[in-house]
């Protein structure tokens, strides 16, 4: 990922999820970071410079309870 580039050339939707074994929001940092890393990898595969493409982006998060903690899901609809 470089500092040059742009968002994907066409409207795209990227989704990622990660589970954590804690139900305490202060413990979810790593899981959220993994989710954003996965979104970035998907966008980079489409040719986006993620450093720029995610700035100002709206990302929908959904947090659901699991047996051991929570599942954090994100959807990013990137406009081209």
C-alpha cells in the first residue's frame, strides 16, 4: 500500500468478521483491527490505495453475542 492511488474504480462491497472471547468493549481492539485489515486487503486486491480509500468512509459494524464472547462484522460499501 502506497500513499498514491484512489478508491476502487467501481462501487464495491467488502465484508469481514472476527470473533473475540470477551464481552467487554474495551477488549475488542484486536478484533476490530483484524476486521479493518481484512477490509483493506480486499480493497487492495481491487487496486485501491487503502490509506486513502478508507479516509472518510462509512463502515457498518454489527456486534453479535456468541457463546464465548462477541462476533464483530463490518461491511464497507466503497464508491468508485
